[in-house]
């Protein structure tokens, strides 16, 4: 089974969530997603006024796949990476920017939102979120003792019989 490349939880999740909420308010975008490069949604926010969102898991998977394809193109052209992607349609825009090597910040918005405003505010948010993700990568892995394992097994046995 494929698992997310990052485990975003606790205080780190709350801080990332807060930065996404601030980005949502500052830009006027509909949806804001932090996606890992395997296509898992790590965190997301949506505007209260936004219509029903698309299937976010599908968006995340397609964004990660597109980022991988774009990275291959960058490599073919002698670039280390292309840090941002913009897909503009008649009614909306999808803006994706790398957050270090581990995640992608994805924003979905309509034509009333200026792309320049989105890019300016996104740069600030990326720096903040990247710092949090760097802290997570540097943190030691969680180690569970044998007592935890046996206690958890006992609780599950009691619960499920």
C-alpha cells in the first residue's frame, strides 16, 4: 500500500492549516491544498462561499502526476526543476508551486482573482510551510515501545473480540 511521504500532524498540522487559511483570505482563491509528491492531500482549505469542491483526492493525484511529468521535461531541458505550473481556463485557474522537494501547494480560483496577487502571497506562504516541513523531516521518528504494542493489541482484542 502506498502511503504519504509526509506525516503532517499535531502542532505542525495546525500551523500549516493556519498558513493555508491566511493564504485563502489574502488571495480570494476557492481552494488551497498542500499535496505530497505521491498525490496525497496533506492539508486543505476552502472558502466558505466556494461551490462544492472537485474530488480533492483526484485533484491531488493528478497534480502530483503532472508535477512529475513537468520535472521530467525540466530535466530534458537542462533545468533542475520548474517550480511552478499555471493552468488557465475560461472560468478558472489552477496554480501549483513546489514547497521544497516534498510537497506542492495547489490553488484553484476563478477568473476574478488576479494571478499576480496569488503568486505574491503564495511565495510568503511557501516559505512558512517549507520551514515547518523541514522541521518535520529533521524530527526523530516516533518509536513505540513493546508495551504500547501489546496494550494496543489488547484494546483491539477487547473492542473487536
